[in-house]
C-alpha cells in the first residue's frame, strides 16, 4: 500500500509539472505569434528597449542599431563586435519605434549600459 501511495504522488507531481510547462510554453508561443503578426502587418509601435548602437565618424554618428533581448546579451554582442571592428559600440536603453522585434528608428537614448 505504501508503494502505491509513492507511485501515485509521483504521477500527480508529473502531471502538475507537465501542466505548468505547457502553460508557460503557451504564453511564450502567444507573445512570439503576436510579434510575428505585428511584423507581417507592418505595425509600428513605440517602446523602451535595450539596443546595441554602432557609431562611426568624427564626430560620432549613429549608423546602426540592433534590438537585444537583455542587458547581458547586449554586452556580450558588444564585446564580440568590438573585437572585430573599429567602430564605437554602446549598449543603451532607448525609446524607439519598433516593428515586431526590430528597431526602426531611435527616438531618444534613455540610459547607457556599462
């Protein structure tokens, strides 16, 4: 009888685990689908994001920008870019016009991330 209870608890725990994983995957899938639909519909919105900025020239002029998912990812990409280029790079929290998960234009730089 004791072994049956243990097996029952394991099965219940597994079912709960699978339910939580399925729910989280559904939430992630929905947000990705929304971004994909916005991009296909040519829908632009304004928001605060973290971006990797590339500056060239003297004085420095913004030439490129790249949407990044997090501060750590931006700093990682910045390090890689600086090793292979002579441009000046910085990670910054910016107010930007977005199309899906792409930065269309920078409205204002809010904070530089070090």
